[in-house]
């Protein structure tokens, strides 16, 4: 499992957003294509203000994201829908403004059924990805379903008749795989950047600022006001690989720990059953000896 986490990091380095990719020791791997027109044209990280360092293509950005709404317009629209905006969106509306598309999309998603409405309010990572791509959860589900089905097929072929006897190990491995799948899709997914990120000063602040400016994947398409240099794409190769490798390594440790706990628990229960059987056999022999003596 630990080796799997690092192997999977190499897969995501040369991948784009939207297709399943995970490597297991016990199953075939699914690799992202290096280039996909739908992914490159449709999925990019958006700034909540449609901003960037330059003004090139501003009219195209306005057509796609809608006009930039000021604080009064944002609050008026939110009050008309009866929705209370999160604090970071309110702050962005005060300082920069919010694009109409993002505001309307948030108001629509926030009015969804529970638990999506709750997560949109309190989980900024999910909210920002849903604002950039409303089909984000669908893609996560596709990744999990495909990977889980392939893993199940491989485990059944590998374990054979012992599958149900070792079902706990399969379930632990499957649970870890689901977490890694969600991490992979989330790391490579486009996201809306709300306002200007607050970074500390000094070396740490510089690193945070540089990481925030990186694309979400190596081959991410550029959009008006959102340009990426070759150095940034090369840095993304190593940054995303280290990030996803760390997640895979941590999940591998947890999964191995769960597997060890299950094995120890089964050995402990087996010992208890054996001891109990010996105790019953001894009692039975004692009763038989007493009966014969009578």
C-alpha cells in the first residue's frame, strides 16, 4: 500500500482533469491521457474576480464569467434569495467584487438539498471546486465507482475461494482506495479562487504565494487573465506529485495499519476459540471420567 501511494503520484503528474487514474499493486492501472480537448477547453481554475496580472482578453472573460458585481449588487442578490454568504465571499465582494456567474452558481448550489447545501456553506474546498465545475461531484463518483469495480474484480480473481474469508482486508483496502481517489480528483480539479489569498511575509509567504499561482494540472489550458509560464508548469509537475504522493503515502500507512489490526484481531479471536474449545473438551472429559467412576 505504501509503495502504491508513491507509484500513483507518478500517474497524476502527466495527467489532466476528468479521467480515472489510480495504480494498485493488485490491479491494472488507469492512466490519464496527456491531452484531451474536452478537459483542456472546459476545466480551468477561475479567479472569482476574473482577474489576473494582465487585461488581455478581458472582454472574453466578461462574456464567460459575466459582469463584475460590486458589494451592493452582491448583497442585494443574496438577500433576494434569502441566502447568507460566507465571510470570505463577503470580504471578496467588498474588496474586489464577484463575477455574476460565480454568485448565481453559489446561490443555486446553496439552495440544494442537504448535505450539499451544508457543505457549500462550511467547506470552502468543495465550494470553490463546485463553483468552477458544477459536475465535480459527478466526476468524483465516476472515479470512485470505476476504481472500486476494478479493484473488486481484481481482488476476487486474486483471492479466489478465500475472498469472503478475507473480506475485511478487501474492505480496508477499498476504503483507502476511495480516499485516494477523492484526493486525486480534488487535487487536479479546477477551483475558483475567492478574492486575494492572505499570505504571511518572509520565505513561507513567498512559498504560499508561488503555490497559489500554480495551475491545477500540468497541461491546464490558459484563459484570459489567467496565464501560466513554462516554469510554473514544471513546478506543478513536482508540486502536485509531492502533494499526491504524500496523500498516497499517508493513506498507505493507515491502510497497512488497518490491515495489521484486522489480522491481529482475527488471530486473537482464533486463539480465544481454540482455548474455549480446549476448555469445553477438558470439561467433557472430566464429566465422562466422573460418570465412569460412578
